[in-house]
């Protein structure tokens, strides 16, 4: 079996087939929402500035052939049309396109589209069923609405940064742009909720997804703990406070394995696997609360045991005893894993410049109408003729004039 499954010959239209998205977002928060909708079959027309394109075309830690290796992921299943939204003629064309769309995605600073005469009140007169998805740092209302707000700021103000990292260091960031991605995911949830409402009423609406609120919604009981108990969760490194054992433990061959045995019945099975069934009845470890109170001591005890066993054998033992566990994976381990292969978690996709590219597949999996990677990320303006001449019906002369004027 290969390390990644090809998508060739298995392209399905997806459950959102027949819906059209105009994506005006840049960088990540808006475009990731567009990626999610496109992955499940929506037609996504990405609007980019002529001659420039989305900065994501240049982003990413590594490049090949002078091109970003991040762009092919976030722009898959999309069409690219160039349009100068700062010009009045560009704004007129945008209104034509939006009149034929189900969704508009944008993540400009609040007020920008209104300045361009593309605010929702104006657009709804053209398209009453339009669902306008707006992703921003702080939302469309409130005293901070017009502040610049990147994902990192939303992570900080939403509470995530404070609890990430080791207590001996300043707050850490996660190794991915999680704030942007969360806001985009909540935006997609809002878009599909609004779509259901429109199917019942015929009316569109605004989906207002703020990065800091998307992060805040992932913060579990953080607010309630402070509200009722005055408790502020602090940075704890690799653990969750009072949830034990659930940590990364060393192995004899310099590996690492995560073991999550914090439930009482699971901890009993771990104690048996360790050859220490007495631990399950020890008053220091017998209950969830007791293990939480003695978390550091228990982790040290387990680590002393795991570091005598090779990673492969330890993982096998955990599986035999029904204990949730897993190695700490990097991409090479993902590509070699038979479970990833069997579920096609990573796919090989055809690309005109790279040949093939491996990337994460669409999630979640739908049994009857699965999503898929149907087309590679487009070149800048690749679909201009399709969008302006086939969809909007522009003549060759008008197309050439707009092109010469730098409008498209």
C-alpha cells in the first residue's frame, strides 16, 4: 500500500454541489472557510487583486520551484478571478458576481466593504438570499471592531495563549495558525446554519465570526471556573491540571508516547499493564481527584516504567490492555502509518507544476456524499474568462477593455 492515496478517478461532486461562493478573503481566516466549503463541493470563485494575488501565494516555511507549498492546500478546489475592488468599475462587477452567489466570504477590516459600496444592506437589495460570511479579529460590532486583528491577537485575547506553554516561560503559541482556522471553521458552521434558515425562509443573513470569540469558545470551563471558584488556569506544560495520568512519557529507545489513562477504569488497566495493580487501590491514585492531587508524583512513577520499554512494545501493550495511547507523530510517521493509509487521511493530488502533491484529505467523511480534492490551486486569474465571459456574459471586447484598464 502506498503512503498516500491518489484522488484520480474518484472525484465526487460533494454535498454542497450547486452552491456558489465568492471569496474575497486574504491570507488564512477567510480563505480557510472557502477551502472548507469548496472541499464539500461548493463552487468557490476567489477574487484576487490583479498582478498581486493573495499573499498566501508566497507564504509558507518551505517553497518549491519558487512557489508556496501552503497555497496548494488552502486554495484547492477554487477558481481564481482577478478584480480591482478599489475601483468603481471593479465594485460594479463585484456586485454582478455577488448577485449570482449563495455566499460571500470576506475578512477585511470591518468597514472596508462598506467603503467600497459592498456592504450587506446594499448587497441584499441585489440578492436577498445572500449569506455574507464576515471573519474579523473582533467582530463587526463593539469598540474594538475596527482594530486590526490577526489570529495571534485573537489567540491572546481569547485566552489560549495564556494557558499554552511551560509555567517557567512566557505564554507560547501553537505551531499552527489556530486562531484563524478556528474562526474560519466557526464561520463555515454559521454559513451552513444560515443556509438551512434560507431554505426555510428564502432570506439571507450575516455570519459574524470573530477570531477572539472562536478561540474563547474552545476554552472549555475557563470562564465558569473563575466566575464561581475564582480559579485561573495557569500554564502547565504538557498536562491538563488535575487530569492524570495524561501525558507524554519516554521510552527506552528515545521515543515518546502519549498515554491517557485518567478515567478510573482505564487507570486500573494501566496499573495492571505496569504490573502494579496495587496502584489502583492506593488512596493517592484510586480516584480521579486523588490522581489529580498527586499528578506530578504519578507521572514520575509512570515515566520510570515506560523508559524501560521500547516504543513499539509499549504501544502494543497499551492496545492489548485497552488504554488510549499514541506516538508523537511528525509527517514521516503519518505517511508510514497503515491507519492513515486505510482511511486515506493523506491524499496525492495532481498538480500542473509539482506533478503530484501530498496533503491532508477532506474531513469529516460523509458516507453518501463525501467531499474531495477535485482541482488544484489555481494560477492567478486562471478562471477570468470562465467567470467574466461564461458566467457574466461579457463580450471579447469588454473583457479586453477591462483587462487593459487593470480592472481584471
